């Protein structure tokens, strides 16, 4: 019985996505195509790094930026709460967030009813997308 439980736990751990800082930014750029329906990456001087939608906030400089702080974007109460608590986006947190945004904010806030506006969940290559976003985040360097 104990061996079966341990085997199940090891299997579950191996199935979990890795959120290491050593994601592949080049692969993340390809994966970001799924994100650009809602997000763009545009530098402060107006250069379009990735043209995309405006439903979600501009993701330029997201790594190192306080959560829910992009000017001109109306964030969910959950992301405002994270910002107010001092949450700053890290590569690991972004990878976890894009895996399941609502679960992420629920765990961070301790509020099981917390919700974000982001409904998309990225099922694989989260660390790569986070690495790609870090490559366009001057604060991450």
C-alpha cells in the first residue's frame, strides 16, 4: 500500500510542469503566439516587439514588475490584491500563473473565490514563455 502511494506521488511530481528559470526563450517566442490574441509586447518607445491584442495588458517588462500594475488596464480585484500585498512578477510566478491563473491567485491570496480576467491556461512550455517574457523585461536583467 505504501509503495503504491509513494509511486503515485512520484508520478504526479514528474507530471507537474517545471518552472525553472532556464526556460528556452526561443521556444517561448513560438509558444507566445497563443498569447498574442490578447497580449502584445510593446516597448515604452512604441516599438512593437510582438503585435497582438489589447484585451490583456502589454507584457513588455512584466518580469520584475508589480502584479496588476500596468497603467491603463483594469485588473481583477485578485490582481489588485496581489499588487497591494507587494507581489512582483518572477519567472517562476509567471510560469505558474499562465498554467492556471485562478488557482495561482487563490493560492497567493488565500481566497478560494479569487478570480482573474484571464481564462486561458497554457498546458505546456510555461517556463519557455516566461523566459521569453523575461528577455523583454529590463528589470529581469
